[in-house]
C-alpha cells in the first residue's frame, strides 16, 4: 500500500475524540487499539496489519480495501462494517459480531472466525480457504462464488444461506446446519458433510463427487442433475428428496432412507443399495 500517512494509536484516538472520522490511507500497523470505540470511522485503504483491536466497537466502520492481515479482532463488534476487498488473512475474528457486514471479495484465508455471528452478511466472491468457522452463525448469508477450499465449517449454522457456485472442495461441514440453503452448482468435491442437516436444501447441478454424507439429513432436498459419483450416503435420510437425472455411479447408499424420493432417470450404475429403504 503506497502513500500512507503514519500515525500512532494515541494520535488516532485523540483525533477521533475531537470528532474527526476521516482516516483514509493511514499506517497504524502493529499498534494497540484494544477495547477502543472507532464506530463510524473511515479507515479505507489503511494498513492495520497486526493491530490489536480485540474487544473493540467498530460499528459501521469503513475498512474497505484495508490490510488487516493477522489483526486481532476477537470479541469485537463490527455490525454493518464495510470490509469489501479487505485483507483479513490470518486474522483472529473469533466471537466477533459481523451482522449485516459487507465482506465481498475479502481475503479470509486461514482466518479464525470460530463462534462469530455473520448473520445476513455479504461474503460473495470472498476467499475463505483454510479458514476456521467452527460453530459460527451464518444464517441468511450471501456466499455466492465464495471459496471455502479446506475450510472448517464444523457445526456452523448456514441456515437459508445462498452458496450458489461456491467452492467447497475438501471442506469440513460435519454437523453443519444447511437447512433450506441454496447450494446449486457448488463444487464440493470430497466435502465431508457427515451428520449435516440439509433438509430442504437446493443442491441442483452440484459436484459432490466422492463427498461424505454419512448419516446426513437430506429430507425433501433438491438434488437434481447433481454429480454424486462415489459419494458416501450411508445411513443418510433422503426421504422425499428429488434426485432426478443425477449421477450416483458407485455411490454408497447402504441403509439410506429413500422413502418417497423421486429417483426418475437417476444413474445408479454399480451403486451400493444394500439395506436401503426404497418405499
């Protein structure tokens, strides 16, 4: 980042206390701002890398295109914050409130978002590779085209979120809540969704090759034109699901519940249906 104005934490807080809110393109990296209130401040295109902002109030703060690499934000309130195209790689964002925040195109690679509340947040086209989102709340999020490769979403609440065209390759979705989520055309190659709840979810056109859905709940899910080659659906509940025109070649459907499922034109070539309930 070029042409930044260096400023200390003390100078920033003094100017904020005097009513100033425009702090665009400042360099404050490595400073300690723990427990501060910078709500409504404009910190666009600033360098806040490795800054300690834990337990701070940053409501409606503008951090668009800012560098927050390895920043400490745990326990902070970033409700309605603007983080579009920001760099949050390696940042600690655990137990943070990000309700209605905008993170479109942001870089969250290897970030820690465990236990954070991102309800109604916008994360489309965000890079969330290898990030940890264990037990995060992400209900009604817009995550279209986001990249979750190797991310840990264990027990995450993604109810009614839109993940259209997202990349979920090798992601961990064990025990996640994806009820009524939109996952059409996602690339979820080798995803692990053991015991996840996808009731009423839309997975049409998704690539679920070699994915694991052991004991997953897929009641009344839309799984049409979906690739499930070699997918493990052992003991999965697919009652009332629509599987029309999907490819389940060599899939494991042992002891799966397919009661009232629509399997019109499904390819079950070499699939294992041992013990499956078909009616």
